[in-house]
């Protein structure tokens, strides 16, 4: 059996002001499957450490197999790790969203790329590695046969067939939380939000096809775990000292019946903890928000994205602004804190639609507002639509405003985008802080900033 090191190469970008930090579930699932298969597994989550410390810790493991997770914001650090560990690791493997949708940047530095859902692929890969077997027939992998200058063999990229999705998620072992820096996540959470929070994934995938959404690992598959299996994992996660659970599902509320089963299971076991989830605005009814509240749900986040129906259609979001307003108000009425995410300046927007969205977002009873500029991620339909306009790679920490940077030639300037985002945040703060006194100053502020907004190119 092999000694394996799995690395989550997230280092906080210098000017990033985001306070969201969640333990990496995907790589923890890989770890638990490999442990079950008998391997010695180490997990290096770099979230709270510096690069030199991370490298020192990685070397100390003396692993023969190193697996690196990578999403688009991690490419540089992922390749850096691979080059640093190349001489000590006998097998270097890349996996995660970016290698899944584009393996090419990894071919020179890694021996194998794992595409898609990785648990079974990694187990089969390590089995083949252990017996000196052939990797090329393992579903879900990509290999590069390197150029041989002697025999003049051309470099060849070998794509094995896709691996089918795991049909029954209840068969998977729970993520290997014991390998994560739980105390640091708990302390970070308590410092920033007043509670230690960790994630649980009760479903995989999403059947919708929003144009901007990167769902490369689970694709359009939608699979659910049973309520009993989910709540078993919640109990295990709470035993590490966490106060709150965040469901990391793309759409926790997709099936009302299953949401109610989970609520009933939590109540039946008498578990006292708070939880939160992501939801679509068109999935559950008003009574379900009340049931969720009674089972400990305290916050729900909606991906609303726009307050303009034409832009919602362009995004293929399949919701309307009216549905969004109804869902936010119903959840708020049920006692839940409500968060919402919006994308401003989506390709195809006009000044008027951006202003509509800002006005709409300000008018909702929200407790949290997330505003961002569009980010065309590789593997999305939006990326395909604007790829001829892409002007640069995403480099964390590049923008003076935080972690988001404009990476394509848009119809609006980056300065205008940031003005719109700051205007929206300011409107939210005025409403939130002034409460009943807000309407008059808010109206004046909106009018004045609308005037400036229209004059910025
Ligand atoms: S944005 Fe949400 S609803 Fe749309 S495809 Fe992505 S996960 Fe599904």
C-alpha cells in the first residue's frame, strides 16, 4: 500500500477580503476512500499556512504519491508545488475542476490527471500503481506520453473514457475530517462570524444549466444521499467541535420532500445545532421555510443573479425577479436570515438593467448581499460565448479591490464595474444600518450615485 499526500493549495491572496473559509470537502472525500482502500494518507490543507511552511510540511511526509487539487484560482500554486515535489514524488496526480475541464496546463508537470469524480479513479490508479499495472485503461484519467527525442515518438495525450458517476452516494465513506485543521477553521469562524462552521454535501450536481455556472465535476447529474446518511455525517462533524453546518450542495432545496426528510431526521434525533444552505428561489414553498427554521436552519442563500428578467433569461437561470422576491420574503417571514448573490454587468447588460438589479437588490429584505462582476470560468457556456474577448489569466491578489478582476474585454470598464459594486454595497449598508430612517437618505444616495454611474464609461 502507498504513502499518499493530498494537497489543497489554497493560499489567501494578499488583498482578498473574503471571510468565507470552508474545509475542502472534495479532497477529504478522496482521502477517506484511499484510507478505506488501505493506503497511508496525509492531507495538507494550506488555508492557514504560508507557502514555505506548506512546502516544509509536504517534504516531511516523504510521500511516494502526491495528489494536488486545483481550481482556476489555484493554477500557479498547484504547478509550483508539482515542480517542488517532482524529485521526491514517484507519482504526481492532479485533480479537481480545472484539470477536469482543461488537463493541458498539467500535462508537463504531472504524471496523471484525474478528471471528474475522483474517489474510484484514485483508488484504481493507486491499485494499478502498486502492482506496476497499466494506467491507460482506467476510466477518468488523462496521460501524456512524453516526446522521445531518440525514437522521435510524437507527444501523445491519452484520454481514457469518462468515468460514470457514483450511483449511490450513501456507499461513500464520510470525508476524512480528522485530517483537516478543524480547530483553525473553528477559531476562524468564531472570530469572523461568531460560530465555527463546516460543510456537509448532501447531494452532488445540479440539473440546471445556468450559462455562467461551472459544474464540471458533477456535470448535470443530480444524486441525493438519504436523510439518515446525511444526519449521521452531521453528527460526526459536530463531534469535532463545530457549532454550525453549511450544506455545500449546489441546490439543497431542489426536492422539497428530501428537505423535509432531513428536517424530520434532525428533529427525531433531538440534535440542537444551526445550519444554513444554498437554495433556488423556485423550489420550496413558504411552509417548507418554516419547517427548515424549526429544524435549526438559520440562513438561506439564494443565487438570484439579476433583478432584470431579460438578463435572467440570457443567463438561462430559469427564474424570474418576481419569484426571487417571493422566495426572499417568504424565507424572511419564516425567521431565516437571507443572503443573495448577484452578478452585475453580465455580457448583454445595459446601464438600465444594471441599475434595475441594484435597485431590486436594495429593495429586498436581505441580511447578506454578494455582488460580483462576471467571471467566465473555463468549462462554462459563458466562457464559450466570450472566449474571443478573454484578455488575461486570473491571478489572485492582482486587483486593488480584492479577489475579483476583469479578465475579458467587456462592454463596461473595470472602474464602472467597481463603482456599481461599491454603490450596491453602500445602498445595502444604508438600508441595513438606518432601518426605519433609511428611505429618505437611501433615495438621495441612489439618485446621486445613479447620476455618476451614467457618466462613467
Ligand atoms: S447556478 Fe445554481 S442552479 Fe444554476 S446551474 Fe449552477 S448550481 Fe445549478
